[in-house]
C-alpha cells in the first residue's frame, strides 16, 4: 500500500505562512525537540518572524561597495539546508509509491550534510537509513548521523572521492527494498533549490540596493544549491551565476581532480542535476584560505575587528554561522563582485550551508598543522585572505566550447551509471530544466491531497 505523505509542500517550504494554523503552532513547539516529526514543517529559510534568515556582510570586511547577502542554512532542522533536498526526494518517492514505510530502507550517498539530513528525515518519517560517505570527513558528521539512528557505511578517501560513494551505492540498488535518495542524480534536489532557495534569495534581496540580484555565487557539491541561480536568472535575466571550486580540485575549471579540505563541495565530477547551461563562470578558491578564513572570523574575532578598525564585537553577529564552504562562498562572492566592479546598488547572493558546529575538529587540526598562531602570522593570513590584492582565478563558461567540455564530462560519468545518451542530450536544452521545475505545482497538489487523507482539512 502507498504510504501517506505528511510534510510540507514546496510552496509551504518557501512560505510557511501558507501552512494551516494548527500545523504552524505544532511546528513552532517542535523546535524544542529536534526529533519531533512536526519539525518537517520547519524546513524553510523563513524564520519564525517570517523574515528570510540572512546576513549582510560588513563593508569593512568585503572592501567593496556591493551588498553581499548570505542566506544562513544553519537553522534548518539537523543544522544545514541539505535536509531540504533529502526531504523533497523522500517525499516525492512516497508520492510516486516507490518508497513505502515498513518496506523501504533509505540510502543516503553523501559527503556529510546530505547524509545527516537523510538520517534525520528518515528518523522523522519512520524509515531505517544507511548513510554512505567517505571515511575522512569531520568527526562531527559521523556523530550526528549516529545520533539520528543512521547506520554508517564508509568508503575510502575524503571529499573528492565521491565517485567511490556512488559505486558503493550501486551495490545497494541490488536489493529492491533499498531506496536511494540520489542527490547527485535526482531532480527533487534541483526543484527544492530552484524554487525554495531561489525564491528565498529573491525575498532576501527585496528592498536592498536596487532590489535586483546581479550575481549568485555558490560552490557546488551536488550542485543542488546552484539551481537557485536558475530562479534568479528567470527573475533577472542579466544575473550572473558563478560556481566555485577548490583550487586543489578544479573539475569545472579544467577537468582537474585532487584532494582538498572544503567539505561538501568539489566532488570531482559534473553532477547529473547540474544545469551547466546557466553556469556563467567558475572561480577557484584555495582550500586552506577557507579553513583559515573561518579561524579568523570564529576564534580570532577581536584581531579581525582590530584589522578592520571596527569596534569590539562588531563581527559578533557572524559568529557560528559559517562552515568552511560558507567561507569559500563569501570569498567567492566578494572576489566576483570586485571583478564585476559592482556598485552600492548591486546585490550579490551567496549561501552558508552549515555552521561552525561541524568543524571544531577541523580548526583544531589547523592549529596542529600550522603551529603557534602569532600576531604576525594572523596579519599575513588576514591580508592574504580578506585583502584586496589577490586576482581571482576566473573562467568564463559561457562560450560554446566550454559548455561542450562540461557536457562531455557529464556524459562520461553518467553513462557509466546507466543513464542513456538520449536522456543526457535532453539536458542540453533549458526546456528540460523548466519542465522539471514546472512539476512542482502537481507535486504540491498531490501532497496536499495525501495530507487531507490523513488529517482531514486541518
Ligand atoms: C557544507 C556544504 N557546503 C556546500 C555543499 C554543496 O551544496 P550542494 O550539494 O547543494 O551543491 C554541501 C553539500 O553537501 C555541504 O555539505
């Protein structure tokens, strides 16, 4: 029998005010107990005061005139916005009758946050879960997954060895009870971020500068988040989308591959759900700049304030909201805005996927790797990372030959995993992505109907 799906629609995730009053009240109470299933209705960028959770970076730090707006993902249930695509994929699987409570085991291939989101969502929705991830990710990730009752299956290597995770995932597919929330392949990830994250970014920019968005900057892992850019381009056709990669693993930049330290991004592939048609630029960011950049904002705050001639605790509001990829994103946003020469009316949007809670072990490791952190060293670091001297390593991906290179890379990966040339060819047209996006209204209708079966009209 088909499982009745209980959770928010895409529209309600973008705008939780559309939820029935009773559910909104339950969801507000559930914040006190993270394992209360009513937290499904807290999957949103929207805070309880109906604002979109975001910060504006201080101009003293960015040293540019444009507004850098950062959406803050840490307050999502489970501690990162990756819970959104995990929920959307499970919810769509239930609606399609493919995932059934009491029969299915949920499999989450991941480098961490999607796995945490998968274990969490499976727990709330009543499924056993196995999370497949590389063995060298931050210790905090494994602890969270175990806390949510997920079973861990570790593959060799680190962030950039995701291909081994995908190969292990194939083995699970041999058992029809195993249902894979395949973030790199399945389009609920695209739908969630284009509609919910993209729509939230539009709201966050409203009333700021000229109210438009000049650029969207995001470092892809699955490239789900990057899909928000498609929504921004639909609203503002001249909005530029810039993907970021670790300099140590420059796959979109020049087919490069290598190990790096920015957990969650730089997975040595062009993912299936990456709409490369709309990615205009790719920029490289040195991985340790992100780790050190986090140390400078998080543990060396008063030093950074002195460097910027700010009053004590002026940077306090940034404490805790960045992980390593969040620093990568803000460095990319600042450097891209500088490259474009944007002015005070221009807005650039980027994302902080998760917060500091997942990285104490990584910052301890930095201290161990670099030895004593002296004042001179801090000054050098600050100038190198947040200073204005450095040139951005930027590649324009708009020329046809670049698109062709990326399609070829995508094809080489995904035909190996059984996708047909015909399907991959359809992805070379924007109509493919728009048609996937347009499914949202019928999915929402079906989900609302499913909830009515369970609750009546409440
Ligand atoms: C910390 C972190 N940052 C960035 C990303 C990249 O997001 P996406 O998979 O939507 O491209 C991830 C993905 O897992 C992540 O965990």
